[in-house]
C-alpha cells in the first residue's frame, strides 16, 4: 500500500514543468520517499509553503538538499492526491496564504501528513 501511495505521488509530480523529480518513477527503483525540487524555490521554502496547505513535507539532509514527501500507512488516498496540486501552485516563496497554517508536528491537523 505504501508503494502504491508513493507511486501516486511520483506520478502526480512527474511532468510538471517547474518540478524536478529526483525519485525514479519505477517501483523497482523507488521506495517510500519522493524527492523533488521546485524551480526557483529552496527546499525549505517548499516545505514551508506545503505546510501552509497542511501538507507535511521535509527537506533532505544532503547537499544539495531537496524537498521530500513520504506517504505512510496512515495516509488516505485523498490526502496523497492533495499533494501534487499543492506542489503545482508553488512557484516562488510567498509566505502562507491560507488560514490554519501548520502549527507543528505534534498536532495532526493536516489533510496530508507525510512523515
């Protein structure tokens, strides 16, 4: 199930002109983390912007860093489906635009809590 959810993430991000998907599309070469970059945006800004949409992402600890999403057993298909449209609208840092921004990892208020 986790592979299927993460495949949906990869497929949703694949083909967006402003997104560079680092994780291979192939199930044989991919695991439970989907790594990507949004053109013109630092990974930490992408993570912050996705948090504004109540989607929990993380930045990789590598150099160069990238943004990451990882669907888990706790995520629903609807939550996973909400991530690619949120990434699609992220083009540059702008600050939170929506009400009810993410307020930390201890409260699961998010639509899509990717760990």
